[in-house]
């Protein structure tokens, strides 16, 4: 989420500087500076932040489906379903459990 917000902020700053330079009728070389400083990094942060949030949402939704089907979450199977490594999936699941989005488990089984 931080990457996503930072990307939006950098893109906005780049746009503001670009508009200021265009209003001052600056040469083309000066116009490229805010694009290089703010636009490109902002766009990259926005892209990767959105990609992370999309993957996170897919993992959590798939984990809920697994809980409904078998009352357990198998990290290896979940990683295969979403196409990520087991470490990445386990990290995102731990974060979701810490935030209370997914119930705590005991050895892969949902606590009763």
C-alpha cells in the first residue's frame, strides 16, 4: 500500500513540475527533468504497488476458499494456485493473520 501511495504522490509531483515548466515555456531539456525525477519512479512504484495489492488479494481470497472447502490452508497448494513461491505466500498469510484478516491456525488447521 505504501508503494502505491508513494507512486501516486511522485506522479502528482512530476505532473505539477511539468505544468509549471510548460507554463514558463521552458526548453524541452528542462521539461524532461521532472519526468525523469518523478514520473518514471512514480509510475514504477504505482505499477509494482498495484501488482502487490492484486497478488495479496488473490492469496487472501484463495485462502478463504481453501478454508471453506477443507477448513485448512495448505501453503504449498495455495502457492501453486496463485503462481507464487511458498515463501511469498507464507509471508502474505502471516501479515493477513497479524491484521486479523484470516483466522489463526494450528498446524495448518483452523482453530475451533
